């Protein structure tokens, strides 16, 4: 936690600092130098502002899984460089020096680590390789589109805040046929990935200080967007309709965000009766926008328990087509390729207009030409891409699951029905488990994993501290290697 005093951050606790540090230990050199170097850089960019008190040496050492001496020497280096000062009784503080105050924002540490290259086996990103059908279409659009069709894609200015007409229609037919959610092209706004879809809805629906209810744990991107929008975060356990109803009644949120089908990170599918309860709640609270994220809905694991033919579980909006406060967001990133950056918002007319206005203000529209290629891909290849991707994902899941069972039998996790991640609970050792410290130690064994706190609202007794998220998107060989390395932590 960071504690503000007079608008300034007065102190930062060890877990929050660990998030900011990212993969600090993934370079050559002694740990204390790497740590001092990273702290100095954060002070330079203003992310650790002047006056901020750093955590006590022992607390930071525990959180980083290093010796106290490593932290003490790093703090000494900072003092030697004139970046920090230590006073008896008031700890070690960053001292004033040239900074860029605009750099100060509380990014979720998950995204901070995306900015770095590191040699670690990366189990943090639930991101997939490009499907071969997609690669072929991008390589040679003429395989899907005739010359006049291709020429039509470059007609006009190319600024399309609602999205390309053909792609809006293709996404609408996808939702209608694959998700049983009757949709017209006019109900779709094309976005730059699912991430922007969520972000735009938040911008449209939530004012600073209002509450937002999310599942805890949840997709870290939504936490980041909500924090930037200055929402008050309220977490409820995934799939707990009673807790959700209580949270809505108590906190009067502007927005509820849920991942009912193949929850990230848990991989669960919300049962049909729970979906009905959520829809009934939405009906009782027309002032609250309910966002249903179907980004992972088609990533089903064939060997998982539960129904897997097609999409197991229809979107909430399909259960109550008349409700104007049900919004659906999604993305092709997990089925096709994240590099397409193609997502969407599906909403009633009023919200479509608001989201398109927010999209225009954000970036004037996503890349126009590619939208035409993606529309043609959806029409011609969607089924074959889904089949290919499910095999791709299943092989990787099977490899990681088997490796965890043999190398880390004391870890507990529910078999996901779909999605790209395993949400694993670390065994209670002698002391209290801390998955952030574990992730730090894992990094030095060459494996990057997401500690649960980055997927948590920070509420509740645990705040994700006993869990880690493992994405099974690397090759089976690397996943096996990673499990062996994790067992050695
Ligand atoms: C549930 C969920 N929604 C949205 C996204 C973001 O998708 P995109 O890469 O299309 O921005 C992700 C990515 O991990 C996700 O898991």
C-alpha cells in the first residue's frame, strides 16, 4: 500500500515496491547493484517521488526473497549517489532531485514487467502465437479478398471510430452464431483489443470516486484501468452471486465487471443458474452497468469437466435482450493473435454512441485496412481457427498440468474448464506464504510468474497472497522446464 500525505506519497510498503521493481534481478551483476540501479531509475522517473519513505530493510528483503544485507547495501549505494537519505527513526527516504512528476502513476506491476525483456521463461503472459490461418491472411490478403475488395478497404480517410462496417457485421454474426447473442452490426464498436474495450466502457460509465465491483482475483488489465479511472475497487469471489448482490446493494457501484466463461485466472464457467441471478440483479439495478467479458469464452479445454462443445454458457446479455445495462466485451487476441489488437464492445445504441465518442477521443479509430482482412478471416476461417487453437492450448495445458502434478504435488489448483491460465495455491509452509516473495525467488531461477496480489483488489484476508497465476502459453518443453525450476525454489 502507498500512503498519501498532503497529496504526496509518504511511504510505500514492500509489496507495492516489489510490483514497481518488476524483473529487476534479471540482468548480470550483483543483486545489490541491480536493486540500487532499479530503485534509482524509479526515482529518476518520479515513480518513487522525493520524500517517499522506502520500506524497512528487513521487510523489503523478505518481499524480494533476498538477504537483508542485499537491501542494506543497495540503500547505501543510493545514499552514496545522493538519491536517498537515512535518518534515525524516520527510515530511508528518496531525496529531492530532478524528476518528471507526469511519470507518477500507479501502473499495475503486471504491465510494468511487460516493458522489459528478460531471459526468464515467461509464464506471466496469457498470450498466444499467431494462428497459421491468420498469419497466411496477413501475409497474403489476396488469398481472402479480391482486388476490388482490397481497393475498397483503402477508400475514404481510414478514420473509423465505430470500426470497419464489414468487421462490425462479422463480429455481430460471430456473437449471434457462436455465442447465441443476437447482435446487429450497429451494436458493435471495434476497439484496439479487449483491453481498450474495457477501458472505454469504464471511461464512459464511471466517474472518479465511484465504486466498481470485480471478481477477486480477476484480469489485471481491468484493475489497472479502474485504478487509473480512480474507481473504488470492491472484490467478490468469482461465481458468488450472493456476495455480488450484497456488494451492489452496499456500494452502489457504477459498474460490475465479470468474466463468466473461462474466468481469468481461475478458468471456471459460471453455472446457468448463477448467470440468471446476475441478470436478475442487473434488472433490479438499472443504474449499474454490468460488463460481461467473453474474451476467453471460446478457449475451451476438451478434457476439462463440464460442457465444452461450442461456448459453454451464453453471455448475460443473451439471457435478457431487453436490458440496456448489459454490455459485452471481447477480443480475437486469444483465438487469432494478440498482435491483431482486435476487440469490441457490444452494447445498446446509446452506449455504442458514447463508446464510439470515447474511441474517437482516444485514438480516432483502429487500423482500417487490417479490419477488412480480419472480417474476411472471421467469415471464412473462424471454425478452423477455433479448432486449431483448442488443440494448441490443450497440448500446453496437458504439459503444464502433468509437470505440476509430478514436480509440485503440494500445490493445489482446480482444473480449468478453459482459458489460458492455472490459478495455483502455494502450500502453507512453516510461515505465512507470500506468493510475491515466491515469484521473486522464481525469477532468479529463470521463471517469471504472476503473484496473486497483482490480480486482486487487495481486499479480503488473503489479497491473492497465497496464489500464483501460471499461463500455459509457452511450448510444452519450456513449461516442463519451468515446473522443474519452480520446484527448486
Ligand atoms: C479476460 C480478458 N479480457 C481482456 C483481455 C485483453 O485482451 P487484448 O489482448 O485483446 O487487449 C485479456 C487478456 O489477457 C483477458 O484475459
